[in-house]
């Protein structure tokens, strides 16, 4: 074997060994990005999908209401808390879970949803270039009011920041094309 062939083989081996951590690192980073995007999409789907029979049953069951001044308390908060925990807790940091459930989890549930329908048509998630765990999202929502009107399209835009362990540490909806107002006026 010539000296040139030995040199090329050694150089190729060294180059491969040197490049391997970078390739593996990029792959792990892409997996994290994909996992974060999937997490965000799952949260958005839970938030913007109506009707939701399980939630509706909890909210409409008269046994879950508390009468002010009554001695006996009912279990609405326990049933609702358990439902929300099951749907969202795994995706958020502890602090953000409390904020999300207090701000967004039920904001897009119609007060009288007998025939209303809402679903996500498309979700676009884009990681901000230089800020590794910050994602902008746009969700295209189809919403049909319970009054039999036509399906309307809404664009919901926001941002989610992820912690190092892949949980949502910050979440905000910046703009919803008046979807929340239209739901409340239904």
C-alpha cells in the first residue's frame, strides 16, 4: 500500500471520528425540536377541539355545581381539575401549568356549545433561529357556531418556550382573530 493511500485512510478515519459527535449532536437537537413541535401541536389540538364530550359532561352535570351557602360541597373542581391535569400537566412545567390552566385551558370552550364545532385545520411551528427553545406557532382554526352558520376560519398566533427537559415553560397567544370573542358571543 502506498504512503498516500495510508495517509488518506488515516485522514478519513480521523475526520469520521471527529465529525461523529457533531452528527450525533445535530440528530439529538433535531429530535428535541421535533419533540417540542409535537408537544406544542398536541396542546393546541386539545385546546382548540370542540365538541369534547368528556369535558362537556363534566361542565353540564348538575351534580357538579355548588350552591352558595350550602353545607355540602360538590366535586366539580375535583372532576375538572382531574380532567385538566390528565390533558395538560405532562406538557408543562409546574409554574406554567398553573398559568396555562388559569388562562387558556377553558378560554376556547363555548358557553352553549350544543352544535358548535371547532378543530385545527393546520398548525405551523417554527423554531426561532438563534433562540433554541423558543417556538412561534400559527394555528388555522375552523369554527362553526351553534346557530347553524357557516364554518369560519381563524388564525391563532403565539409563542411557546420550552425548558431543557422538553416541557413548556412559557406560553402565550398573541392574536386569535377574535375567535375567543366570537365563542363567548355564541
